[in-house]
C-alpha cells in the first residue's frame, strides 16, 4: 500500500485469526489432541474395550471348551443310535420320542418335579421364617452360633450327607429310635425302603441341605433393607405380620428370585443324594433324570438316548428358570 501524502509504502495490516476454525481441513479439539499426542475419547474407549476383551478371552475360551463344545457334542450324539464304542447309526428324533414315551423316563421327570417342593418351597419358606426370627435376636454369641449351625449342612459334601442320612433312616437308625422314645414306635420303618416314604425321605435331605443357604442369603438381604422403613411401619401401627408382608418380603424380591433359581436347578439335576441313599429305588420311586441318564449311558450303553434325555433335561431347567428371571427383572 502507498501512502498518498509522502509516497512511502505503508505496512500491511496483520491478519486477524478467526474465532473458530472453518473449512474442511480445520482441526477441532480432536485434531489438537492428536497433534499433542493425547488419546481422543473414541480412542480411549477402543483401548478400554480391547483391554476388556483381553480379560474376558481366557474365561470365554474355557466356557467354549467345557460348556459349548460338550453341549454341541451331546446334541450330535442325541441324533444317533450309539453304544459308545461301535459305529453310530442315524436316528433322527427317535431318541427324543423315546424320552417322552417310555414310562420309566417319564416317571423320573415327574419325581424331579415333585422334588421341587422339597428342594425349593420348604427351604425358601423355612429360610424366610428363620431369617426373620434371627433378625429379631440381639447380636451376640447365640445369633452367631445359630447362623453357623444353619449354614453347616451347606459345607458338608452331598455324598457324606446322603450316607449319614441313610444311616439315620435305617430300621435301627436315629429317626426310629427317637420315635420309639416318644411313644410313636408304631411309625417306625425303613424309610428309604418304602415305596411311599422313599421320595419324601430323600426330599427332606435336600431341604436340610438347602435351608441354611436360603437363611443366610435372606438374612443378608434383610440387612440391606432401610431401617427407616421398619420404623415407619411401626409408627403406623403395623404388627409383625404386616411388617413382614409390606417391608421384608418386597425388600427380599431379588434374593428370593436367586434362591428359587438355584434350588429349582438343584431339584431337577439332583444326583448325589439320590445315588448315595437309594440309587433310584425301590423300583422307580426315587428315580430322577440324573440317575436315568447315568444308567442309560454307563450301564445300558445307550449313549444316544442318554444324550437326548440330557438335552430334554436342559430344556426343562431353562423352562423353569427363565420365567423366574424375567419376572424378577420386570418387577425391578
């Protein structure tokens, strides 16, 4: 630029930087972060996702190797007639048809459904009553001892529990001795040998084992309920039953759903207690799917039928458990 007065060239005015970058090549915050070497939010998320997968992959590999692959193999075996050694022949759905038409296999399913009463209803109801009772106790040695005694059956191996209870159920066992002592000797019998008493007898063993677990878990759940809710209920004049129905029971919804799921699976897949006490007898009075699958696969050499029964048992467990989980989530 030329000054029109003295003929000298004037300096050019300095360019004013725009407040915000414009145009397709303008760098934003992310560009500044890239130029400065700092990770962007998206890059940080990808890095965390990669680290997460690194932690998950070992467990996922074990799950695929020991759960998914055996499951796929069982489905494949269930479609063949195979004795476990020789050549297999295609069977299609014949093995599944046999599961639902052979009376002995159907009886084992019915027995497993009956065991739900002993493995689920009695332990959860008893656990609710015991947890509510223990909550009212003052903290001290007696309350601690009560919790320990109740949880003790849970740490005893099921095989040992079955053997011990089979001794107590014997004709000269503890149960009959107590009945004789209280004048009820006419009720004495060999409990595990009777067609009408064997299934309830083994069911009560399951109740004894699972009641402690239910009590401890429900007692922990009660401890998480806000104490102000109990105080408000008492101020409103609520009694013990009203307090239990309006405060305790709704507060234990999640714990009850978990316990029902665990105990239903234990009832449908029971094996240890039945095998060590009655081995499915007398007759088929205590036969359950676990015992039937064991016999089919290892004593009758019908691996295809045993695999089909195992798949049916898996479907029964899912049919029983999934509605409980969905109902619990909807209520949440």
